[in-house]
C-alpha cells in the first residue's frame, strides 16, 4: 500500500479515470459501447 494525499482535484481525476477504464472494459453490445444518434431540431 502507498499513502496518498487526497485533494478535491485528485479525487475528481480518480473518478474520471475510473469512468474511462469502465468504458474501455465494457464489452461489445453494452450500453457504453453503443453509438448515440442525436436528433436534429
């Protein structure tokens, strides 16, 4: 284990990278891997 100094910026970066890894590890045909079609007004 390693001691980490937690700041708001460090925590936000951690959450962001956690979401990136979740998106990269999602399998095909999952909600995260489906393209989104935007509707035009």
